[in-house]
C-alpha cells in the first residue's frame, strides 16, 4: 500500500508509536476533557451558537427548497456579499463571478490553494507555530515545508524578519501566512506584512493568507489583509470563513478571494474535493455578512471581556501569559509547573485534565517535531477563552486551587 497517507499524518505529528493515525490534538484534548469532566479550554470552538436570526435563515432555506447542489463556485448571493464585505471593509475589489470561490470551510479553501499551487520539488513557507491543516495540505501536495518563527518577547510573538529573508528560496512557490494568528494571538503588523510581501515579490511566490479571525481583534489592534499592500492583490489568495465570525463553526462555509488565475487554479482542485456543499447555509451567510455587523461587534466585545478574565486568572494561577491581540487564544508559559515527571508543555497538557480539571493544548502541536521553534516553545500551552463565563471561572478556580 502506498504510504502517502502516513506521510500526511506524520506531517502534523499524528502517527502513534504503533503506526496508527492519531486524532488531531484538538479532538484528543476534547475527548480527554469529556472523559475527566474537565473545563475544556483546549479545542477552539464556541460553546454558544451564533445569532438565532442567522440560524433561522438556514431553517427557512431548508424548508424553502435550497437542498440540492449549489453552484461549484458558490451561491451567487453569497459571492456578491463576500465581494461587498471585502470592498467595504478593506477597499479590496473582487469580481464575484471570477475572483471569489466558496468552499467547505477555510480548511477546504486552504487545501485547494496549496494543492493547486505547489507540488513535489516546491517549497511552501509557513509561520511556525502553524495551524495543523497547513502542514497537512503541504504534505498532501508533496511539497517541502519550510518555516519562519514567531518569537516571544515584550511585544508578543513577533515575526523574525531576518529569518524570513533566509527562509525564502527560488523554490518557494507559496508563502502561507495566518493573521490574526492561531495559536499565538499575534496580529501581524504592517511592517511584518511588508517584509513578507517583499520576500514574496523577490522570489515571485504567491501568498496564501488565512484570515479566519479577521474580525476578532482587541486592544485597538487592526487587522490588515496582506492583499491591501502595494502590488500584493495580484499575488495573494485571501481566505476566511463564517465559522469564527458568526460562531457557526459546524456549518463549514468558507471562501477565497484573489485574482482570476489563482481562483481558477483552486477551482480545478476544489471541484473534486467536495464540488460544492452547504446549500441551505450559503444564503444565510450571505445575509449575515451584509447585515450582521452589530452581531460581529457584540461577539468581539464579549470575547474581549472573556480574554481579560482568563488573562487575569492564568496570571493569578502562576502562568506567564502573552497578551493576544486577536483570535480565541492565550498562550501561557507553563515552566513554573514543570518537573522531572512533567517535563514540558505536552506532558503538562496531557496531565492537567485529570490533575486539575482543566484542558488546554500544547503549543508544540503547532510546530514541526524537533524544530528549533518546537524546542523554544516546548513549555508553552494554549488556552481558549471562547467558552462561557461560567466555564472560564470554573477553570480559573480549579487552576488557583492547585497552586
Ligand atoms: N485556520 C485557522 C487558523 C483556524 O484556527 C481554523 C479553525 N479553527 C481554520 C483555519 C479552519 O476553518 P474552517 O472551520 O472554516 O475550516
Ligand atoms: N481551529 C480549532 C482550534 O485551533 C480547532 C479546529 C479543529 O478541531 N480542527 O482549536
């Protein structure tokens, strides 16, 4: 049997000692939390569903007969709403007929982009830590995965710009970035984005940018799509999704915007992954994107409050925390709690549910096994604050009790 599947699983660190494929770290920690009754601050999904009026629209779509395949590129009203959102919010103009593609979540859009644009002999450069599906998509494409670190310091996790210049090569076909960034909570600055843009232009690489947390920023941090930088619209695929913006992660409605040639390349792949999906959800998300501004702002404010709550609680419990400017996540250094028997963040995260009744995720799961970044961040863990206040308070109480 061909072993490509094993190589893909290994790229995300998911081959167990016995050779079987392990579930993702998110699924594993959620299962452990369920088994031990722990407060689940591991897997990043909201425990409150998105706005009722949006859910009602999907129900109406099902009753109203929107139950067969939608068009391969996506529902026309949704593509129009996505293009309008990009124009109003960022001043980016995309033709909804040719430059917008709806996908089964950001995940399918990301995988389609990487499969369409890179193959054996090519390099795809990502940030490190990176979201797990980025590594898996690169492995599926048979391309080589290179990385540039985000380094913790006084200003949060910041891009190592010198390492970026060294990491791009003439074989770099795609630079795959993510801002606001999971797991660090970094919102890349204009200067960092300009460095990435310059590197991409230098080796004529395409930038694929994962912006699923585009609306979830705090402390006045501003999200800049890299496509808005001079010269970048023509070499960038911008990917987002409704999952995080409207707390509807199970609907799996995502999209990509970019120049026609790149969207066409993605379509060639995407139409043989799912072809299309989510028929009743697409018109509901079209309306949500055009009329849901106040819901997005309410979510952002509520998350901001929960972020402060968890930051304060983790600090009181003895963690050194990094204040995130975006996303659902706080990274914390667990060094004060490590010992000979619990030597790193991975061991800490695996023990914590049973020991303290709280689940988190080790940051090493977002790194390549044995890489310098994995080594540098081996004591770090990620907690999510996209849980209701009662769950956060329970988690904090439990962490304080074990001091
Ligand atoms: N990218 C990042 C950085 C994410 O955190 C997630 C999901 N949590 C995704 C992509 C996947 O998005 P979707 O559910 O729309 O496929
Ligand atoms: N993106 C979510 C996280 O980072 C998890 C999504 C998943 O389970 N694949 O926690």
